[in-house]
C-alpha cells in the first residue's frame, strides 16, 4: 500500500496524543523516512501543519528535515 502514491509504510515507530509516527520508504526519493500522521481532528491537523512550517525554517544536524506535507490518500 502506498500513501499519496509515494510512501510505503514499513512499521509503526510510536504514537502520541496528536499523531502516529511510521517508518516508511519514500518511493520518490528512494530513502527511509519518518512519516507523521495526525489523528483525525482539525485541531491536531493544524498542530502538525504548524510544526511542519516551523521545521522547514531550520537547518541543523540535530533537527530533522521536512520534505513533504499534505493530506493522505491511500492508493
């Protein structure tokens, strides 16, 4: 199963109050990534969107890089 015709979920890494995190393979970049999926709640979705915007403003070896953001479509 591919999410957004791009991400193949390999395993679940963990979960919190707002989202679940998965180890996935990015078919476009051919690399392993962490995929964070917000629980279905507009407040949580906005928190993840804000986190994404903030993360893209930093470049540091101890901070992850954000590559993609959007709505999940299961293919």
